[in-house]
């Protein structure tokens, strides 16, 4: 059964039609045309679909779109403000924290959630909070370097 | 020759798009009218198909096509997989028999993925289940054949071996004479599991067929020309009627080559007259990707008491599933050592498991594990330091310096003075690789504003677009920010090799360098007329062509471009081609420190140091990225990853919940050391670097565990369960 809902993404309202079973990931990608969140595993294990719900990272492939109504959804597309990159985005570029880039939107959002509540994390704390975002290309070394560098610039 | 742009750790040219979510991966694309596909897959590892009834599926609203093999009769219906070294053709869909769980029996295209999946469930198939051969050793002894045309081959002991797809035999010297001269003989067997490359973006392709039959295919691939060849060979469509567009790729590591999903996208597009997206999910990947084969290797080595290796014999069985190849890599047991007598007998064994393919340095991690683990054991038995043992046996030669690479890793950890606490240990291993070379061409064009464009079919998986930009900037003298790499499709650019085999920085780097040199020569010729000096008196720095020693006399590249259009030579466009020039071997050395928890068997990674000879570091940060990623994959193969199968052939861990990939928390800081021993044929001396780093990790961590608790594990992955069992057996 189809229902009309409104999702607030990066501060903007999106009026869409979903079914009860529609995943938040599909609503964001297919109907809101925000394709930064990716589908890597479909079982909530890889973190490529990570978006922030009221500032907290969630696996959007394991979240129903209807459950996200009334919440503030942040996707990677909402990080840069007025053309200025978030320090995390800048640091990931500068420190080589990405290669193929498929994990990058989710990884940056998880890192943002960390820095928003813990502005100067240790390397271990960075690793702990990114443990839900798999990366197959980098071995995580330069991702950790980038997050620490971004934290030192805020 | 000092360089200004080449050698800099500049950010990837595609980084901005990736950190903002703007990068377009194939799954992000929408083509108007696009349909979605789902596959009907065999639930059984081995069964006869007695009947298939698609009528209910076809009747489901929203379904536009249901394909099974019978419906392809009269059309070409085979899928060629020559890219992975297997010459066996196979049908698009199984029709009489299925030989692995997950094998495609049919496909549906529908207006949504959900409807397609529902339609798949409505296809009724009657199977007669047959016994499955899952274990390679069982397959070797069994009269049941995976493929009807396989004949037995002679095994190393003369007894016949069944279900052997291919064999590799190599004899250099006389190993029996070498063993006779040896003071000590060692014989050990090691096993490595089948693992999945686990790129985070599953296989995906979109195909559209025009009314005239022209195919357009957007895809996640390492090689657009390999996809075009595959579609030509598979579906008998002429190459000039196919355009393959390579989108941003979310990882490949060898698996995305030559058409795993593209033929099905085209078949469904042909059947429906609409664009069709075929997107694997993770379960599709685990059931029907092209993972790396597992192997069991038995190595017998004879050494002199002073540590000189005299002879080595390796017998190996590679479990390649229903199709694949791995036995050829067994020859890597020679490594970079001077071993006068070597004998290899290796067999690719068919089992009722998915076919296998290439994974980063195909076969090298498996063979290097067995080889290096035994060498570490031998060094320990002889009381020789494992680094000294390797140094004394290493070969030397032009354009290689294995000893310097190994010494660099040793120095980084101060190996002679290394310390360890209780249940801590250090291990060292090396892996060798020689980057390939393949034909390719590039075009370099000076724009009217002085900026430079480079056009090629290169697919960027490791940061090679950035390296190409650096090369073009270095040679043309334009600043990096004004150099754009334009990736073309198979219609618009000359042939380029696929990105794999550590081939492309070496091969396309040369093509781009030659195209840029073409452009540079023309720039200097035009500028020399403008400035009335000889070309030799000019230099190009930061987009300005100036007279050496007279900086005030200069013209910009924009001015040169404008002037060129006024000459009979016309606009400044250069091309460069490369083929058939070999590179030189490099090794990756890895030193790992672990701490073992004897109670739980858990192995903690404390430190990993890797060194690599890259010839010339075009972008050191990018090369470190390759080393760090490869080292992590090697360690993961040693500690965590394994595709597990039940006795009846079902995959037990077809997803990331139970297929264990390392997280940021599992990995220590990774320290990388670059060595530069230039190769004469590489652009600026560069060697390919993508693959060597994965080779040594399994053996390095195995050696560290042995050093920590005195247990030599022979079966990867080195799980806590296996270590606990070994500790119990040893009385701990």
C-alpha cells in the first residue's frame, strides 16, 4: 500500500510516495535522487548506506523510509555549506583517505557524527567509531589520518 | 632527472566528486524506461533440471521478459570467459544440469527490482539432486565428473587424477640430485581458502540496444575494451556496434573484467527493447562472483647446512570451482631466490562451487604463503635469522634490488634489536611480482586556453588518472590544475588495456608520456618561431614557454595554441602508443608484529611494516595507498576470510555478516617504505605497484604467530579456533 510521506534531508523537505517496506536507502536514492548513499551488502554490515538520523549514523538499508519521517536526515550531499567543504571532506582529499570512493560518503558521515560529539578523538577512538564502515581499498590508514587531521583543524 | 609534478603526493583528481557524493557509479544512473533484472539461481550444487515452467512469472504484471536457455535457442547463447585464462565456454543459463549453487537458470526483467525478484520466485523448476563434489581431494578421486569431457590425468605418483581442468608442470635442473646434496630436507603442506575480492560495489551494468542493434553498455569494469571483446565473442555482435562506457568503479581487484553481468544486461535489453539494469547484490556476488581459488600446496625443500637452498619440489591442487585457473602460479615457489633445481606439478581441480577468477596478484598470495612459510620454518630450524636467510639466497640483477627492499623493511622496525613481550612475535615474508605490459594509446590535446586534455580509455581504480595527469603536466609544462584526464568510451578513444596486472601506470603512463612529448615538441616548434630562438633554448614552466636565462621573453601556452591554429600544422594534438616493452620484477616485503591471547586464541595485530620497490614514485601517497590496501587484504586472507561451504555445496557465509572483512578496529597503523630502483622501460622509471603488496601477508602473520607461541599453523585463515586447537595439542 502506497503512502505519501515527507522526508527532511539536509534541511530540505522531500514529498514522496513509499510503501511500508520501502527502505530509507531506496527512498533517498531513487525518489530524492541523492545517490551518495550506496548499497554494498543489503544486510547492514558494510556501512556504505550510512546516513545520519538526528546526527546519529544508521544503516539506511536496514531502516524503513517511514520511520525516518519527522527526523533530520543528513546525507553526504548536505555536508558542504555554501560551496565550502566540511573539514572532513577537505582532509579526506588531502590525506588520501579514499581510493575507489564507494565507502567514502558513509565513512565521512560516521566520522562527522564522531567529531560532533568528540572533537579531539584518539586514533583508537576514530577506529572504534568507524568500525561499522568497511573499506576494502585503503586498509584504513589514511582514513584515520584524515579524520585526525580534520579534528585538529576545527 | 629532477621532476616537479611527478613525485608529488597530490590529491586524486576524482577526490572532490567522491567526497561530495557527486561521483557517478553505474548504480547511480537512471536511463529513461529502464527495467530491473533478477536472476533465478540453482539452490543445489549439483542437480539435473527436469523441467522449467516460466508461465506464472511471465504473467506477473510489470514483468517484461523472462529468459531461460531454451528461449535463447537459435541465438548465440554462450558466455566466453577467456579473460580469466579459461577457454571453456559455458551457456548463459543452465538448462540440463546445474553444477554449482547459485548458477543462473533464468533471468527476469521487470519495471522494479521487487517485481523481478517476485517473478523469479514464480518460476517453477523441477530438480533431481545429485551428489556434489565439494572437496577438491574428493573430486580428484571421484568417478563423478563435473564436466563430461574431462579425462583423467596422471598424478605425481602415477595414479590417475579426476576432474582436472588443467595442469602445470615445470622442471628446471634435477631436484633429486639437489636433495641428495642437501644436508636437510623439509616437507610441508599448506592450505589457503577460497576468498572473495569483496569490492564494496557489487557487479552492475546497464545495457540499451537501439532499434538498429547498436549496443550501449554502462558498466562497473576495470577494462571497457575487455567488456566490448566479451560481448562480441559472447553474443556475436560486431565490435563497432558496441559502445562500452566505464563509470566510476567501486573496487574490482581483478574481478570486474570482461563481462560477468554485461552479457545478461544486453540479452535482456534485446528481449525487452528497453534499457535494463543488472545489479548484483552481495548474495549474488558470493554465490556467483569470480572469487580467488583455494589451494593445497606441498613443498619439499633441500638446503645446505649454511642455508643455501639447493632444491625445491612443489605439488599443488587448486580448487577452482567449475571453471578457473591457478596452477600456473605455483611456479612462484621459486620467488626471487637462486634455486638451481625446481620442479612443479600443479593441478586445477574442478568442484561443484562457483567459478573462480583473478584477485590481485592472482595465485601469488597462495603460492607465496606456502613458499615463505616453509622458508621461515627452515630458517628457524637452521638457527639462521629469517632476513639473513633470504638475503643470502636472493638473486640480483639489472633494474631490481630485492635486498634493498627487504633491508628497508628491516631497518624500519630495527629488526636486529626488536623486542617482544610475552606471547608477542614478529614475522617476515616477501612476495614478488613483475608488472605486466599491454598495448594502449592516448591522445593529448592543447586547448585554446592553454589547458591540456588527455583522452584515453583508462579505467581508474588505483589513482592512475592522477598519475597520468602528473605525467602530462610534467612533460607539457602546464600546471597540474590545468590538466584534465578525460576518460572516453570504446567508441571515442583508442584501445587501452584493462586496469589490472599492475599494467597501466607502466603501459598507459608510457602512452600518455609519448602523447605529451608529441605535444611538447609542437609547442616548442611554434614558440620558437614566435620568440625567434631555437627550440633547445626554450623551457616550459607553469604554462609559460620562456627563453632559458631570459625570463622576460615568454609566451603562454594559450598564446601558443592560438598561434598554432594559424600555421599549416594546425591545432596541437599529440598521440602516443605503447606495447611490448617489459618491466622488471619487484618485491613487497612485510614485517608483522602480533600479540596472541592464549586463552581465546585471538591474534592481535600490533604493527605492520611494508616496503616496495616502485621504480619511480609518481605519486608517493597513492603508492602508499596501494601498499596499505594490499597489505590489509593479505593479512585478512591469513586471519579472517574464508568462503565456507556445507557438505552439499551450499555457501554458508554469503554476506558480510559471516564473511569476515577487517574493520578499522582490526587493523594496526600501517607503515610503508618506498624504494626506487628505476626500470628502463617505465615512464620516469616507474614499475607497477598494485599487486605485490598482497602477496606476503599470509606468511608474515603466520610467522609472527609462530614466533609468539611456537605454533606453525599450516591452514589459513589462522582462526582462534585453529590456534587454540594447536595450542591444546602442543600441551599449552
